[in-house]
């Protein structure tokens, strides 16, 4: 059988930096082929070459045994290769159908759009993948998860023979992931070849027929999920054994640092109570929409709550703004680092000190530049951010290093309590391990750490105790070394 | 029709109203309502307001800005801005006048002038595309240059004495005895209907909403955004030239003093009409109502004898009110 898509010995360099070297890769009709590797391993470059964004330096791309040479994403799509990129490419102010068929609307000879036909086409498309989305609704009114599905519908509407998905689950809740997977299964049935790029190995093993591993621009191997496991794949990805994926748990003191009692803000959350001890990592698990982020923001003073109390070291706090929270030693590492946490167009140095500027200003309010430079260099060293040039703009850093900078920013405020919301979303395995270690180091220094994560293994591996949220309520507080994933899941959904 | 429905459902159920109509419909409906209420109030105090001679005055003031607002609407939908229209408008009035005085045939003079307007639009797009500067800066630079050029080529005094037949465009019309329906009204109406229709229904024209809504997404969908922006700014420039030709014909004269602060009035009108300066939203109907509203306000103040300084206060307040209304509607809808 010939593969639908085959890459033969592709190479690509940017300047003197070699990103891909002699990479070969094939995907067959009806196959889900996962592509994994650390950030910087060359996955995105490989996809960009196939999708027509970059030109390869050497090698061949074969579609149904015919060599092709897509010049741009549009052309690649016309050929039957559709890439669903990580960042959504939909326009929120237009309807679903308009977004899907932009530039391909059914029109009269004069170019006037047949609206009914357009919406019917969209409906037929959704029927094909077995979902129910209104073609006439504005895209912006749907959640990110649904938008992801609309994006996929758009991709296959080009009669895609090959569908490439780059981190399609990074913004999805568990139930949305299930929905996505059933769509993938449906497309598989219809003979579409699917390339699935993901950091989440659990998902990869669940959905993939084969897994290709890239490391430092080279193809290290192709494995079959049924006779492999997560550890082996991680080993292939990093070229070394990571040892235990999660840092050893620490010694938690009995001293309660933060106490949340009966916190309510209907309809978002109701009667939330839990406590955080010095030196503890408290995990908060739950589905997206269970109220985890909302509670964290309320504790941080970013949003109001209507009832209940938050006590820090026994003293009741009445925080009206994040500024007051930071002054009390509570910092919040945001879920969406690009939107809320970092100033992307500014330098790493500006970012690192941005929430602790009070410490670096003199009586007149002027900045102490020398002290700021010292602090940022210290933070870069401590958090192992690369490259070690604090005058670089944030945009030039990889996702993992951006996340580490965000952590450094929080730490430079000398917190007592750190709330980390999805601290490892979208970062590669290597950076993940470092972030986990950094969080544990903080706890060991006596800081109370709250970790909110949608990845169950992460919550369980990292936390001393786990609070499970369900529909705005605390459904369980689990303690001990051997909390089972299934238990947490049960409390999260039932 | 919509006004009636909005009124009815407002009394019964506010939430239903939000769901039943799109944001655009609500904003346009609200604006139309404001125009009607305003007209009634002014009419009750100054019965001359809706008299035929005064309506004629309003039309004369309304037309050029309405035509320029057509182009500005598309520019703003693509998340751009075009300040240079206030330079192109007097510039094209002067150019068409100078060409006529030099003996050029009327159709040729008009065509050259429209081409010049489009060419200046192309320069706007070129600067903004090539040097990646915000259109605000590119078109501001062109506006300033044109203001200077306009004075230089006229020596600061008006150009006049055009051939008799040129007056047809802006002065003649269908005579109803007490009321003259000028031909220029038909030019505006034809342009507004055509552009409004295309912007709603034509594949190519609709791309402006995609470019303004998410430029990256438009690019990924294979839109040549830069080339499209050439089209948009050339259209805006050409429409400003149409307005310039009409005004030259109307007054049988061209002066560099035409169109003072016109760019801001037009932008204000388009935003009051529901366009979003962040791009992706706007409509011809809304913009036309916006221009009408502003024209009415200025007219009412000029007539009333209240200090005309108050008119800017009212227009500014209206702009704020419409933006606030848009925001409130958006938020209510999101909840």
C-alpha cells in the first residue's frame, strides 16, 4: 500500500541553524499517526513544510506517490493537505458558515453569495463529522473547544486527504477531547490520513496507530503504541531518561497558611472551603468550567465573591485588587500567559520585575536600574531561563521559557502563596519537568503552592493533597501518596 | 419596521430583544430611533427645521460626507483608518477646477480627478503596507502634505469660473417647483445602495470583514491582504474625489478650505453607525444614518441660535453614548 503522504529525506535550515535533517515520514489512509518531540525538535517546521508555509532545502513531499510542492497554505489545502494550526484562525465576528467557506462561498456568476446554500453546506459538513453546531451563529459565541472543532471542520471541508493537527487538545476540556477523538475516529473511517501532534503522551497513546518521534531535527524512530509505553517514548524524545517524571514530595508543616471558607459567588462557585499549609503543594483538579480558575481569581482579588472568607496566616483578608493580593504575598500565575501574564513586546527583564517594581524604586518613584538588572539576572539563573539574555523581547523565547519567565516574575514578588493555573500548558516535557521541580523547590522553601491543572497525572504527581472541583463545588479533598486517577475523575464528573 | 418591533419588544421583554436581533440591527435601530426623536424635538421648537429649503441645506452638507463615509466604512471594517480624505476632498475639487479652467472636457477632467483620488489612496496603502506603519500615520502624513499642496497650487484663494455645463452635477436636478432634487443625490444613492449591497453579499467585498476580524486568519485563507488594502484605500480615495467633484460643481468654486476636520466628522459618523475601530464590524446603512444624524445636529444648532460651540459637545456625547451602548449590548449578550 502506498502512503497518502510521504516525506522523503527532508532537510531545512534557518541560517546556520539546522532544524530538520534527513527526515522521512509517511502516513497512510485511515491512519492516525502521532508526531511527538520536545519543543524545538522540529515538529512545527516539518508541518510547516508540508503545509506550505516554509520551503524545504532538500527532500521530497509525495502525495499519493506524486511529488508536490505547495507554495502556501491555501495551495496545500487545494491539494488536499489541511493543517489545523495551534492558534485558531477563525474570525470571531463572522458566522460559523462564513468562516468555514471564506473565499469559497457558493456564489452567482457575479460573485454574490448564496446564503442558504452556504449554510446548508456547513450543515452537511457537520453532519459528516457527527456534530451539531449552528452555521449561522457567530464563531465568537462558541467556546474555544467548539471553535477548535469548527476549525477542524473547515480543514476537512477542503476535501482533505491529509489532516494535520498541531496540539489540537491544548485548550480543550476532557469532554471536548472525547468529542474530538470521536470526530477523529469518524474521519479515520472515511479514510482521511491524520497527523496528530501533541505533548500529551497519554492522549497520543490513546488515539494513535503509530507514533513517530523527532529529536533535535532528526527522526529517532516510529513505535507502535500497543507494544510501547509512555516512558519509552519520553526516553526517545529526550534521549535520556528523565528518571522520575515528578519531583519527590516534600515535608509539609501543620501550619495553615491560607484558609478558604465558604467562598461563594453564584452561579460560578458555591461554598468552597479548603486550606493550604506551609510547604504544601495543593492540587486543584476538575473539568474546565468547574470553577477552578474563578475561585483562584477571587482569592487573588481579581474578581469579587459574594460570601465566605479568605484567611492568610489566620488573618482575614478583604482583597479588592490583585495589587493588594501581591502586597499580602499572594501571587497568581495565570492560565493564559500570553493574554494576562506577560508583556510579550517587552524585554525579559521588564517582565520579571513587573509585579515587584515597588521594591526597585526609590523615594521619588524612579527605577533603580542596577538593582533591576541584578534581580533579573539572578532570576534567570535560578529558573534556568534560556537564552540568558534578559534584554531579549519575550516574543523570541520558546513557550517553556516564557512560562519560566512568568514563574520568575511571580517569585520576584517574594510570595507566601503561589497559585499556578495550568503552569505547564503547551510546554514540552523537558521544560515541564523543570517547572515541576521549581514549584516543589518553592514549597520546600515554605511557600504554599496551589496548582490548578487539567492534566490529571500532573495534579497527582505533583500535589501533596488534591481538591476536586465539580460544577462550582468542592466534591472531594483527597490525601495521601496513592490517589488513583480514576478516583479523581469520578469526583470530577459524578 | 424594525423600529416598531424594537419598541414593542422593549416594553415586553428586554432579554428577548437581545436574542432576537443582532448587535448590528440593535445599534442601527437605536440610531434610527435617536434620529426620529431628535428631528421631532427640533421640529417642535423650530418649525422651519423640516421645511424644504432647510432640507436642501442639510442635503448639501450631508452629501459629500456621506459619500466619503462609504469608503471610510470599508476602511474601518478592515481595521484601518483614512485621515487623508480631508485632504483629497479639497484637492480633487481644486484639480477638477484647474483642469476645467485649462480647457479639459468635463468627462475627462472628472475621470482624471477620480484617478488622482484613487492614486493617493494607493500611496496610502503603499506606505502602510511597505513600511508596516499604521494607516493612521500613513494617511495623516498624506493629509498634511495635501493641505500644504492645496494652498500652494491655489495660492490660497479659491478657484472659480467653471463652464456652465459642469454645474449640472451638483446644482441641477429634478425640479418639483418648491424643491430641487439634485442629481448629486442620485449619485450618492446609487453608490450607497451598490456598496451596501456588495458589502453584504459579494464574496470579494465581504473579505474586508475577515481582514478586519482576524488578519492572520484571512491570510491563512489565502487572502492577499496587502493587495486587498490597496483596493480599499484606492476606493476610499476615489470616493473622496467624487465628493470633491460634487462640491466644486455645487459651489462653482474650489477652495483649499473645504473639508476642515471632515475626517474626524466622518469617522465619528461611521463609529456612531456601529463600525468597530478594531475592525470586523460596520455597515453602510449605519454609517449613512450616522452622517445624517451629525448633519442634523449641526444644522439644528446653526438654526437655533444657541452657540454653535455646543454642537461639538453634543456630537462628542453622542459618540460616547453609542460606544457605551455597543459595549453594554455586547456584554449583556455575552452573559
